[in-house]
């Protein structure tokens, strides 16, 4: 069981915002790091910093071993081999990497499908790549609660589908197992954007049997600037390179070069060595706490947050009404109040939430709203944090007077 003492692992949570205690509920934007992760970053820069795969001196050897060990830890955490775990800066880089490499291998005129409620980073790269490569671009519709039309997907022709595992706007957990099953029947490839899922759902990419799965380290208690992209071995072997240069070659000639055909083939230039080491230590931390425990704990707090917000008159919640199909976050509006005004009043109470369109403008347009407020959870949030949020929302209602209190 996760107890409140876990908050002590995260130095930033003891911060004050003005005179108020920080209540951090913006975890879908980024999670906070425990001290062990910060320490591992400091240790690397203090004691081991050197470039990798390039020197034979002791520091370079140490740094290389630590870097490759971190790839092993990260790959094993998700049930795959290190040669299938490509390092990227973040989820956005992962979708761009696949869009501008793998999509080249599809036949002209093939169809790429996404859903109507993707984060812009799981939309724009496919939009642009499809245009450049003369591929068709199709979107699978969702209803007003963000539930995917699986029949549409089943009855459509496509060669590649990119879909979020958990929506960063609506919090819906998508039926990725079903989507993978449908895609396999069509011999289509599946890319899953796991930015919101990795810290909330126990995952084994091999068992899931998707072709690509992407995530950002900063959304699973790791540092900024490092993330992962799982690519199935057989695909990686025939995928064209993305960034090119040092560190990803087999041989180089003036007119022609050959490249590594595994995860290191996507390591052009000096990698984020400290970042990958700190990400591995974040995953070790998650393993120690237990991802199943985290999922259970977060879902209990989420249910409480959803139900508490529902009870506040004037609050409109977006996403599925089936709370068992939701994870980690609730987006909502207070009638007559702009989400930025609400977030600003809450900030005065020490509460950090997100407001705006959360990089999901098309779905906001579909719901006919200009913006929304989003409260999102992590393993260190408890019902007490939700109580502070609810008091803050009620206070905002009084101050802003948008709704008849
Ligand atoms: C579902 C989803 N996909 C992609 C991203 C992009 O992540 P990053 O900014 O780390 O690249 C986010 C970030 O919020 C997200 O929630």
C-alpha cells in the first residue's frame, strides 16, 4: 500500500507557493522526480561524465557501461530487449521518427489512420509525412465522451494506425488490445503513444504485440530530454535511418555508408547519457514501489476526484462516464469561467493544474469548447490533495461568479 510518507521521496513536494503548501496536480504535463533520480543525475555529472562509445580512458568506459546498462534496465522494465529500445528525446520525437522513417516503407496510396482525439504530436507528424509520401490520411471517429468507434476501425482499410493508449485530454483508456487484434487481421502496423500510460499501467510491449510504443521519461518520474521508442526487431532491421552522423554507422565511404540495424542505429551524435541513466533509476524506483500498486492507488484517488468534481454544481466533466475506463486525470470546466482564470485562482491556493487545450485542439473543437482545466495525478497524490482542489474550485466559483452559487 502506498502511504503518505512517499511524498518525502520527492523534495519539490515540500515547496510552498507563496504561503500555501504546493498541491501538484499537473502530472500529465510532467511528473516530479524522487531524490534518487536527482541524485543519479548528479552522480553521473559529478563522477562519471564522459562521452560514450568513443574513448578508451576510464571515465569513457564507465560512462559507456552505465549508458548501455540504463538501456537494459529500461528495456527490461517494458519486457523487451535493449536492441529494440531506441532512445529519443520524448514522445514527440518518437512519432516524428516513425513518421519520417517507417512510413517510407509503405506503398504509395496506403492508408495511415489516427483517431480524432490525439495529442498534436501524434497527429501533425503523420499529417505531414502522409502528404510528402503520398499516403492517405484517415481519422477514426470518437463519440462526445471520447469513446472510439471500433466498428469504423474494423470496417476500414488501413496499413498503419497510430493511437494514444490513454488520452491526455479525456483520460479515457483506449482498447489498445482490441485495436492491435483488428490491425493484425489486416496485416497493418500499430503505433501506440504511451505518454500518459507508462506511469499508470503495468506494461509489457512484447505481450501487447504492438509494433511501436513511445513514451517520455519526464512523465514517469525521470528527467526531461529522454524517452523511449520500442520498435519490434523485424521492423527495426528494415527501417531507414532518421538522424545520421557519428555513433550509428557500420562503415562510411565518401559516396556510400552503412548503418547499424538496431536501437544504436538511432543514436546519431552524442546521446543524453545522464538522462538515460536517471530514467533507468526512475524505473528502478517505480519497480520498487510497484507499478500495480501505483495503478491501484492512482485509480482510487482518481475515482474520488471524479466523483468529488461531479458533486460541484456548475462543473462539466469531459471524457467517458465509465470511471473504470479512465486513468489518472480529469478535464473539466466551471460554467461561465475560463479555464485560465480558474487555474490562476487555484495557483493562488498553491494548487498546480493545467488549463488551455492540452495540445488537443481538434477534440476541443468537436466538443465546442475553447479550453478546459485538467487535474492529473501521480503516485504521490492522495484524497487530501483532491479535497484542497475541490475547496479551491468552490472558492473560484465564488470569486469569479460565473455560476450562480
Ligand atoms: C498523449 C500524449 N502524447 C504525446 C505527448 C507529448 O509528450 P512530450 O511533450 O514529452 O513529447 C503528450 C504530452 O503531454 C501526451 O500527453
